[in-house]
């Protein structure tokens, strides 16, 4: 009995020790750790007053809970109205590999966020989260960049297999509980839609509603469709101009002009004085036909830039190659439109490869993907073949195993969901959004004319649709304004 009492006293002393209690708290997973905000804050956003930042600490691999932990950067922007609602919105960025926290300035004025807290989470391996799977080797276009980045990350002890949608979705669910929200609304764009769908499948508790914009659902075969989708978006662009009286009058053969230009630049790349996309300073550049195709595809992401494409293609054909730089930098876009976050954190190539290689490419056939590329137009055919080959080659280097077969199956859920797509989206076509919606019985699907990739902020109409849905996700929002958008308002010659 004396020995028992002695052991009991020792136990009380140990458990009562502040240092040991601290160690116990630090070992608890998941947990929050406050941190100073990493990004530049926009005007009116003050740390400690209406925004807080921190890290969510979780296992890198939940199948090995005693293994390494990772730090996920998050920010909570408080609602700007006193009568705020208790269900916040969490933004899930695209990519895979996109940064969320660094885009805070893009969202502070969004009308549908004024009465709700807004949460930004840098997914594992991205943005300000640690460790980062960013590949500066790729950004600097080093030779054998993918292999070099892969080997470096492996040498740092990073488990590349653990960076996937299942773990990502578990992180999102853990963050809700750690922040103490009873329920919230998911808002995903591009890959963020696949992540949202995965949360709906694996962690539906606490999800009040979902908004998925430019949808990338698991049931599609992305790279086996790549060639067809690329040819289709270029065809729709040229057809839209040809069907517009003013655009076709000013650019009577835009399609023929474009492909002649691509061929000419492939045969003899142009040298010109352009603008560095990072520094904004002048630099000497070259432009090949294949590079022109890739840059036009990137411009098609931006709904604000699409109306300028016929004019810019015409100017480039007439020797003004810098016009493309100006369009890409936003010089032809209305002031106040979004700017990319710091290039160092804006895109994690390693996270992109970890997700894409184990959840998409692992289930696809490279020869089928190549065979599906339309023969015409030949220049687009060759460009798509090159892109497909590079992707499959990079995945061989990245050397991650295929995900569970469930990552090829559609997500079925009765959670109210708003599903939106853009007419000219070059990477997640509207048919993918329609496929996702067909498995969500409580969903509402809308196509926005003239939209590119990411359309919920396209105009007052799209913003209003999201606001109405968040106010009551069980009712179809009023969308008569979509019919009033009409076709693209082409920016014709000055």
C-alpha cells in the first residue's frame, strides 16, 4: 500500500508539472500554432484586429501518426459586418500546388464574404506551408529540373506519396475542428474543386454547402482528353470572333492568321524587347510558334483578357510581339484586377506532380492519350503531343505509386452545391462541371458566357449568384442575369 501511495504521488507530480503538460500539448495532433502573417496585407486589413494567421500542425502521413509532422499556413479574415453569420467560407486554391494565403488582397472586397469569416489555407506542400514542395529548379528552367527537384526533396526526408487529395481533405476537416466552427462552406476553384469533392466524400460532417468553380472531378481522364479539349477551346475562340459582325470584319480570318503565325514563328522564332513577367523590367526575348500557343492558352484562363485576344494575335502577326507581354501583365486589363502572389510561393510544382502523378496519370494510358489528339490543326496536334509526353515523363521521374481506385470514381453527395463553368476555359471544360453535377442531386449548374478559368468573380452577375446560394443553398439562385451577359465584348482596334 505504501508503494502504491508513493507511485500515486509521483504520478500527480509528473502530471502536474507545467513543463510536461506543455510537452503533452505540443505532441497533440492536430493543433494550431499562432504565427505572424507572412504576406503583405491590403489596406484596411490589420493583423490582430480583423485577420489572424497561424499554422495547423498535422501528421505528414496519417497512416504513420508517430512520423513526421507538417505545418499548414492559414489565415482567418473576419467578416466586415457586425451581424456576421456563424458559417465561414474556406477557399481551396487550384493547381494542384496553388497558393491561397498570398491571394488575400483578391478577396477582401468580395460582396459574398462581407457577412462571413473567410479562411485561406495553404494546402500541404504549397505556399507558406512547411515543408514546401516548390521546385525553383523548374522555375529557373534548369536542365533535368524535375529529377533535381525530386532528388532534393527526397534527401530532405519528404514523403512525396503523402501529398495527395485524401490527406489534403483530412487537413481541411481538421482545420474546421481546430478553429472551432460547427459548420462552414467550401469554395474551390480548379483543383480546389477536386479537393472540395474529396472533402464531401471523406469528411461530409460540418459542410453546410459547396461552391465549385471550373471543375476538375475525379471521374474524368484529363490527359487522355487533353488534345481534344485544347483543339476545342481554340475552335470556340475563333468561331466566336467569326460569328461576331464587328470582330469578323476587323479580323476576317483570325484562325488562318493565327496558324500561319505559329508556323512562321516555329520556322523562324522572333527576337524582340519584351517585359520580364516577374520584375516588370525590359529584357530580350524570343518567341516560337509553340510558345505562342502555350501563352495564348494561359491568357484564356483570364476572363478579363479573352476579349483582347483577336487584337493581340493580329498585332503579333504584324510584328508587335510585345503586345502579348502587355496582355499577360495586365496592361490591357481594367485596373484593380487580380495580380499573382509572390512568384516564390504562387505555385508548387512538386505538389502538382505528387497529386497529378498518383491520382491521374497513374490511371491513364499514354498511347491512348496520344492517339486521342486530333490530327487537325496539325500545329495544335504537335503541341499537345509534346505536352502529354512531358507530363508522363515527369511522372516516371517523380516515382509515386497509384492512389486508391476511388480517385477515379465520381463523388456522390447530397450536400447543396453550386457548380459553375466558363465558356472558354482551356483546362477544365464545362463538360467536366456537368459530369460532377450529374452525381450531386442537390446541385445547381450554370455556364457563364465569355468566361475563362475561374468565373465566380467574373462580374456582378456571377458574384450575386454565389451570394444568393450562400444565403440559401437549398434554393436555386436567381440567374436571369446570365442571359443578359451575351457574347464576348471584343476589344477591337483602337
